[in-house]
């Protein structure tokens, strides 16, 4: 495997810096306030878009790793501050970008087409959940933007000092790549994977032991891609989902068809599945959950009991077990699920 990697173009850097600064100065809650939509700046709200007659709360905003996201769970869309302005004002992306910068206090300067901020860096789609990544990984729209995105992943995870553990850094890169693939809805090509690895190796090489060759690390990186079970951000997603479930009143928990008096423990575990489904970033809306973590939805519940409740929920059509996990003493592999009921919280 060759270690040579073409130089990645650094275009759009000035505009990217402006938008990054604008997002610090004018995050999503302040954007909503400036647009007269301050009442919608919360986890559950009515959708603010005029063309959506929202009878039930379907709109939410949340913060992940310093970045803010919005989403209408009734399919109006999702994204960051710029994509919200674009949708709400009915503007082209370049015009929405210009308006956002002006709202943040930057002087007007109409961007030319050649300097437009790449879509992949301004339209970050969220963990459908206020759950997602240690830092956001955005979907990509073209070759150059993808190349820049991958270069950024490699740089963030490169070994930069002798004390860095190459295995830990390399596996973190694999988790980030998996998160990017989930958000983009497709796997990266072999050429893209080789490219991001080569850039990581180029940056890390000065701090790697001489006996460890490029081929050694490449084999481990591709093996680690197949081992990733929790892409970047999904661990945080679980915690956010559990936090959300803990705040729900009994009447906000999912109703189980045919069992109107279902135990609260059943309905609360079902609510955890509902939140994870809402937060899922892949096109199939699947997610991983261990029975031990499922038990955390109900204080004091043994994980064996959570396992039995999960099987009951699957039999009752609340969830589908897509792939059965592999239990092991030190963690094993979590099962993969799909939630089958509507994800909106029904009003009391």
C-alpha cells in the first residue's frame, strides 16, 4: 500500500473561519430569538416552519460538542444554523450563509460561487437525537469537500507527541470514519479509506516506533473499522436518551398495543428505544443497545430482567431485533434494534 497522498486543497479556509466564529457568537438558540422564535429554542417544541401545521411537538434543538443542531421529526428537515435560516426564509444556501454572517455581526460581503462554504461543512445533520458525537461529523456533498473532511479527521486523531498511543488514536479515527459513514448514509470507497489512513500515517509517522511500518498500521486500521460497534457520538447519544427518558411522566411513555395496563418498566424501556430511534443517524434507523444499558432506564432493574422485557417488547411489535448481540464477561457485542412505533411523544 502506497503512503503517498495528494495534497488536499485548503480553499474556503477564510470563510470557514468566519462561519466557525459566527457559530460561536450566534448559536442556534440566539438565531431563533433573532427570528422571533425564542419559544421554539428547546428540546421539544412545535415546528416553526409555516408550511407545517404541527399539531404535536416535533421540533427540537440540541448541542453536541459545542455545535448546535435542529430537527423536525416530521421530516421538515434538519441541520445547523445556516440550514435553518435557508429553510425558514426560503433562501438559496449562499444567501442564507450571507444573512447568517450579517446576523452574527460580520459586514456584508456577497460570496462568489467559487468561495461558497461547502455544503458538507455547513449542513451538519444530527444525531437524530440530541445524542450524537463527541464532535459532529458532517455529511459530504462533493469530492473536494470529502477530501477536506477526511483530512480533518486524520489530523484530529494523529499522534502528535511521543507519549500518544497509536492504537488508541487509530481506533478513534476508525470510530470517526464510521460516524461519518452513518451520517452520509453510505460507506466510504476503498480509495477514500486509504486516503484518510495515509494522511493519518503521514502526520503520525514522526511519533511512531520505527519498527511499526505503514503496512502494519494499515492492516490494523482496516481491521478496526470492522470492529467499531459505537461510532463517535453514539455513547453520548445513549446518555442523552437515558436522561430524556428519566424526565418523562408516565403518560408520556409509549403505549403498548393490546396491553393498556402494561408495567411502567416495560413502557420506560420502550421509551429508551424510541429515543435511540429518534437519535439514530443511519438510513435504516437502527441502533445498538445492550441489555445492561437498557436496564438503566429503570432504577434498580437487573439487566436479566431488562433482557426479558426486551424480548417481550419484540414479541408485541414495539421493537425489532435486527441482530442478536454476543454476551461476554467483559462487554461483548450489543444487539441491534429498530423501533417500530411512531417516535413522536403523544400529548396527554
